[in-house]
């Protein structure tokens, strides 16, 4: 898993802990803490241990992948199609209502 190394280091330093203290609190090796703070990579068990020790949710420590430009365009096109469909339906309903009122 990709973890935000800056968040880990910041949380550890706010508590005034050394890397060894954090390793002991999480029941992981010092090398694992060093790797997490340097590279941001950790196993799910390590992530859960860090969350428990720092009393934070996983989403606060995880690095969320950024969508690619192509993915953003696909979402945008999908939303445009939905918007066009909805506005067409609403326009049709309004037009039908106006025709009903005029003919009546």
C-alpha cells in the first residue's frame, strides 16, 4: 500500500517519538518504520498498526491515486450525456405542458 510518508513522520514527531519508539508501539521493525517514512510503502498490517497507534482513520494515511487525464475525460463525457438526456426530458415535458395549456 502507498502511505503518505510526510503524514507518518509528522504524526510521529508531534508525539515526540523516535522511529524506534513508533516501531515498538506498532510491533514492527525499525527498518519498516524507516521504509514507510522514506518510501511510503507498507503492508496492510503495518497500516492498521499505524492507524491504531496514531488513532486515525486509514484514509488519513493513504495516498489516493490521482485519476489520469483520460479517466477524467470519460467521467466528463458520461456526465455530459446524462445532463443532455435530463434536459431533453425536462424540455419535452415543459413543451407538452405548454401545448396542453394552449390547446385547452
